[in-house]
């Protein structure tokens, strides 16, 4: 299958969830309060709420935000047939998960084998998805770049199977300073936290 066909198939398998019911409720409230929706948003909401479509407008949106629109009609590939690159396959896997109506996603080591800019792009997409749909996404990463680390709202820091810290990302440095561990000026906070947990 091509990249687009893979995402469309994943969307059909996951269904539309409660989107159709939600759209009916939104339409009812708009009529009740005399609200005229923006045409672009209204069209998008209607397009992603129709069940049984072979193609999906949401697929096009995900292709665009994950940077897969350039290879949308390229075959994914397998050990016998060359297809898209490894980074594109990783982004496609993320796209397969977020194309559905999921409200909770659990992702393990999504950055393995990816460069820092691709990881940043994927996490940015996940952050936007979380804030727009109010979904919960739990992502495990080893040594994220500082700009990727800054995208997270909360972190769970674990060492030897125990939780060392659970809370807002913005407070973690202050927390460890209060425990007697100060992050050196030129060290990234993610690297510092990993070293603190090894001690």
C-alpha cells in the first residue's frame, strides 16, 4: 500500500468514534444560540465525521503535519521492495495511531533511529493533537533534545522501576535543586535528569 492508503485503512479500521454525535450536538447548539460557524472549520468537521469513506480528509491533514505529503503516493515497502525511508516509516506509524478517534495514546521509544529534528516534528504534532482534542498521550523518550523536552506539559521520571519525579516540566529543575542537585549552566535539562537518576 502507499502511505496515503495505509493511513486511510487505519482510519477506516478505527472508525470515527463519537465524532458524528459530537457534530450533531455542535450543530444543535449553533442553531440554538444563532452561531454561524466558520466555513472552513465546518467543512472539516463534517468531512471527518462521515463514516465508511474510502478516503479521509483527516488523512490529508495528518500527511501534511507529519511531513508525509511528499511521499503520500509512494509505496511503504518491505524487505523485498524499496519504499519510503526509515524516518518516514516512523512518522507513518505515528500517523496510523493518531488518525483515529483515540483519546489516550501510549508510545514507547518513538525516537529510536530518528534524528532530533524528526523527533521534534513528531512530538510537536502530538502536542498540538493533545491540546486540540484534549487527549492524553504518554511518550517515553531517552535523551530528548532540549527543544523536544520543552514541548512536554508533564514528565514522569523513573529510575530502577520507581517514580523519582511526577509533575510539570517547568518545575522539575527547581525540584532537583531543592533536593541538592543543580543543573550545570551548559548542560541540557534532559541530560542532567538522566545523570541524576543514575546516581
